[in-house]
């Protein structure tokens, strides 16, 4: 089995993180990998935001919890490092493109010894006045939709086990 397939089989969503950051040089490699995710017609509709500012991270977490209907919780599970993927709605494949970037980021993280989890509700966050203002402050213009967050860090405790694969996952058409 190739190393790539092993990484795919071992990657798990982690929901409890140590109180430490991922080194910037490692995040840079993860983000670079994300920029090589396939996109429809090579249009590269997604963008990636690295959230380094703790106040912004905490505000996004707060908004995410409120959208989820669980105010006062941390949907980022204590992870200090957050990547947000948004994609340009003007490109017909934007949602698929953004989803491929999300998966690529998480696989690259695992390959580099970093744990991750896909967190939803970025769409609603970046439709809010706060999200729109954040994008504007970064000089990002256009019709971008939040696809998701990739939280990064190091698991507190052991690695989750893979659930058994369901029966009838694959059908063969001959």
C-alpha cells in the first residue's frame, strides 16, 4: 500500500486538542497542498484564510456555536489554528472545488503529523455582517461562500478509531 493510501485510511476527525499551535512552516505546507486540490476546469475558485488572530478565531467560534444552536461551546474543540475555505459562487463548480480543497488540507495535515476536523457553518458565518466585514478588511471582493473550516492541532488523548466501512458501499456496473 502506498503512503498516500495509508494516510487516507488513518486520517480521523479529532475533537479534543492540546493547547499548542502548529508551527507556521507546517501550516504553510498544508496550505500549499490545498492550493493543488483539483478544481473544475482549473478555475481555482476557492481561497483559504489562515486565522492567526486569537480574537478572530474566538469570534468565529462564538458565531459558529450560535448558528449551531449551542452558544457557549467551542465548535473548534480547543484547536488554536483554523483554516477557512471559501469559494467564488460565480464558478459553477465552486462548492465541489471548495470541498476538494477541504479534503486535501486534512490529508496533508495528517501526512505532516497534524490532526484536523472539518467544521461546518462557514457559509452562515461569512453571510453575516461580521464575516462580510472580515473579508472586506482583507481586501477580498467577490461573491464568496464559506465552504468550511479545517481546524488543526495535536490530539489530546488517543486517536479515534475508524468506524467499520458499511456494507454495500461500492456497486460494480459491468
